[in-house]
């Protein structure tokens, strides 16, 4: 079965940007149209993938670019992650 595309996000960056914007988790959640609990899960890293529409609303609410919210891509010299 085909999975819809998602965006992997950096929870620490979300938290940093939210705090810099002076928003509570509740305020950010309201602006994005998600629950405060979901914001908390994203920031803690227990949820790391977002649907495109939700991700776009998060970026707009925080007024940031993809490069700020997405985790860095591994370079060619980096070893693959172990699971």
C-alpha cells in the first residue's frame, strides 16, 4: 500500500523557533490547527513526521524556512544510521 508523503522535522528546532516567537505550545497548536499534545510530541521527538499541509501551516505560523525545521541531511562521508 502506498504511504502519503511526509516531512521529517527537527523537534528541537520547532521548540527553539516557538519560544523565539514568544508562543506557548497551545498558541502554536491553535495557529497550526493541531493539538497541543501533538506539538509536544513533535518537540520531544516522539513524532517526527508531518503531512505536507500541516507542515506548511507550521512553517507559516513560525515564519521559518524548510532548512530551519528539517533535520540536516547526512553527507556522503557520514555512516548510515543504525536501527
